[in-house]
């Protein structure tokens, strides 16, 4: 079954939140590249999201759900159908028993600062990791020996059948991985943390941000572009292949941290795709190891 502009218009009319037409995704991704989405929505709340998703399904319109746009590379042809942003799902609530209820749209920086203010430790490893908490859950983001899913007590998602709440023991996850059903949307999670003196939490945050200081690359980026192969560091493999500072168009292997591909100005998505392919070929030649992108690549060429 095909869909039409009229179908998108009916979806737009049924949503109370922000509605944007032919919206350049470069405005909504940290790499500052990406062609237009036919329709871009920011639902006002859960009921609005459920209504929008119902309308999209009934019209058979394809949909991409995004958070803050980190870890995402949109091709230059843009996205046919609809992009749904969870930006407004930014609730953050302390609960008894050293717990936090966190919406998918909360940024990692806001989460870690709020946890520190509440004297709740165990999530500091997300400090310095850009992006939204929903993205951290989706990829089970981690650093300094910690992983997001280790702190999840309950995960709340939206499926076609409605809202689903599951315990961590009911979930399948691993390194940079959380298994979700097709079309399943993360709404947020309940975290179980630990009562810790704020002074100690602040020390951890300063230490972790300091260790990530070398990743302040000075240009738009998507964070780590490639996954670390088992027992290896992607940045080291790229550096050893002689690719520090390598460029394709406006895309560059960062001279500060070689697992960051950066937009030095005027880059297109095609530049990043070509540069990523060059990196994979050169690393394979030099080390015999195949790199895999950590960023999610979507859209049309």
C-alpha cells in the first residue's frame, strides 16, 4: 500500500505538538548534515504520540523516531515519510529508594547533574556523553566500566498494542545493544541508583569529563563514529592507519580524537559516508580488522 501527501496532512492535523514540513534534518542532528524530512513532528505528550503513531500506521506512512540527533547520520536525500521527535518527553522525577524516573527526551547532561543534586550515584559515567537518555538506552551507552542498562529497573516503551513496562531481567541487551520489537519506541526508564555524598559524585563527574576532555573536538560530530572491536580501540586503529586529519569534502577524521568524524564546515552526508568507507578500508588493510559504524545511518542518497 502506498501513501500520499494527503495522508501526511491528515497525520499533521491530528497532532497537537509541533508540525514542520520538508524540514532539513541538518537542523536536528549533531553532525549538521541531512536532507529534508517530508513531515517532522514533536508530539506534545504521550497521548499525542499515541494518536500520531496510530494515524501513521493507518496510512501506512513510514516513521523514524529520533531523540536529540546524536549518533545519527541522515543521508542527503532526506527521509521520506515522517520523523517523530521525543524532545518533549523530558520528565525527570525522584522516587523513594534511590530511584529516578527519567523520560527519553532528557539529555544525559541534565540527568547526571540532577542525580548529583539528589545525591544519587551510579550514573555519572553518562556525564560527557552527548545526546538524550532515550538514545543512551537504545544503544546501552556506557563508559568507565558502566553501562546504562545496568542501572535500569523498569523500561517503558510504546508498541502498537499500547504502553509496555518491563523489568531489566525481561530485556535482552549487551554491548551497545538493546533488543526492541520493530517499531517499538522507548519512552523512558526507572533507574535504581545509590545514595552517595554529593561531593563524591561531583568528583566522579569531574574525573570522567576530564578523561573525555580529549574528545572536545571543536566541530560538529556524532560522538564515537565506530564501535570498538573486541580488545581494541577504534581510535587507535584509525590513528595507526595514518588517517588522523584525513578529509573528504567538509568531513574530517578529527585531529584531536580519531574515532570522531567532524564537520569542518559545509560537509554533506555523502562526505561522511565516503570518509567512513575510506577509514574501514584503510584499517582493514593495516590491521586486518573490520570496523563497524556506531552511528545510525538513515535516509535516502
